[in-house]
């Protein structure tokens, strides 16, 4: 049996002191930007540290009050829905890109619900595990902003309402209401009067904004055959709701899905039931992705740069960590790309 290799030894401040010919206290002063050493010594110590590949210990930084060099992200959603959510995967990609530039880690945890998420924030704060957090899926009557405010933990709320202000918390938001209005405008112009919105999780702030906007647009036009039905974002529930509404006495002529996966499941279900897309029913996906162009017909979809959304949120958080003031940033309104899955309502 080959001998077990010993783990590589990490360089220490003592190693740096020995190589640079200075005391360990001088190394500490130099690497932590404290007075007590000359500029020449500081530069020599930093050069030696770089040569040795030395990095500060996260635990030591936390104990000394210098921070954990880590940002937290908690997701309170069913874990089995993550793999089908292209928006979230792209969002995290953008976040990670910015954090990597700053040599910051991302601590990610999935929990059952908002109370569990709040418990995680309290534990992270008490243990100095993170320097700040990114908050996703804002809720109606959301307890998280007030808690983070109380803890003094810097945070950015992704998708929050621009009028909800909390000291120390920034908000990055998209105009869901404007996006929904543009979809309804397009479908109405095509003659659609019976529209069903197959929505995401109930209680999420962006879900409620989309539902309210659809209702307002329907009232403005005197439409009565319009409704929203919430789901868990999965293809299974998307298909089940599609089957139910298309099997009704007065089926909708247009369907709006809150993500691409549900829209694909909806097209498959409609075809199975004998409905032609878009001759019998038009389909719009809220999130554009490669999936929307891998099905026949190609799906009309709302397009936005989800990776840039993540970058923007991460930049706002690093600005807070650098001592900047909290603010509100609006990302561009999702743009409707009309493809093959939308057309004139039958009979118009």
C-alpha cells in the first residue's frame, strides 16, 4: 500500500517573518495595514507573502473583527425545483463572477421556509460566518429585511419593491408590472380576450406584482376571462394546470407561464390534448432561455440579462461592504421577444 500523503502545509506569518528577516508582529502590522512598520518593510513583507502563497485565515479574520471574506445566500424553496430554474442559475453565475474578482466566497444554503432562513441569518451573524447577504424571493409581509436591519448585517434584496426602504439594505429590482403589461398589450393586440397566467409560488412579491398587474390590465380593457393560477414552478404543475384550463368549457386562447420549463410542459400538454400552438392557443414564457429555442414552435418569451442582474446585486453588496450607502437600482425591463408560439386568436 502506498504511504498516505500528508496534507500540504499552509504558509504562516512565522514563515513570512523568517523569510523577510523581521518579527512576527511586524508581519502582522504590514499585512493588516496597521501603523508600526516602515513603507519599505511593509512592501518587503507583502512581496514575501505573495511569493509564499500566503492567504489570511478566515477564522482569524472573523475573530479579529476584520470580516469573513464570505457572502451568504439562503434559498427557501423546494430543493427539487432548483435544477429547472434557469433564471436562478444565471443569477448565481453573475453573483459569483463579481465575488471572485474580490476574492470573496459564497456560502449557499437551502432551507424549508422563511423562519428557517431567518434562523440561518441569526446563526451566521453570531458565528461571524458572513460579511453580508444576498436576499432572494422577497415576500409580501417579509420579516427578513427588518431582521437583517436589527442584526446590522449588510444585505441586498434582489427583486424587492423600490418603495420599501431599510437602512443598510440595498434593493435591486426589475419592473415586473411593466413587463406583464407589455405581454398583455401584445396578446390583446392579437385579439386574445381569455388569458390565463400560470404563475410561480404564491406569496412571492414578484408573483403578486404580476398577478395584480394582469388583473388591472384586464379591468382596464373590460376582460372577464382572465385569471392567474399559482404553482411551484415545476414542469409537473405547469402541465397539470395547463391540462385543467384547456379542458374547461371556455378554454383560454393565450397562456403566460412564469418560467421557461413550465411553458415547454404547457406546449407538450396542449399538443397532447389536440390544441395547436399558436393556432388554437398562444404561449408566452416569462424567462427566455435556450430551451425556448429547442422546441417547435419556438417560444415567445420575456428576455432579460439574468447574469447581469446577478452582477449588479453583487456589486451593490460589495459597495455596502466597502462602507457605501444603501441604494436602489433598477435593472432594464424584460423585453418581449415574439417568436412562433404567439399568433392571432382564432376567429379574429
